[in-house]
C-alpha cells in the first residue's frame, strides 16, 4: 500500500485515505467528518488512525 490509497480498517470497518507511512505504520484519515457536537477530545475534524498493513484492506 502507498500514500493516498483508499483503505478499510478491518477491526472497525472505517474507510479512509493513507496520509502518512512511517516505520511500517500507516496513518489513515477517515472518510467521514466528525460531528460538530463530538466532544471525544480529538482535536481534528477528520479522525486519524494508526494501523499496520495487516490491519488494512485496500479498496478499489
């Protein structure tokens, strides 16, 4: 997998785009924007997930 590939995270079925790769870890930015009233403490409008290649499934 490469930068900007569209993928699905197997464990939670969230889809997104690979926005960074470092030391065999992939940062995936979710396709769905967080809700305005989401107060989970995450500072960005678009959630980020750190995954290994085994946790990701490419989407065509």
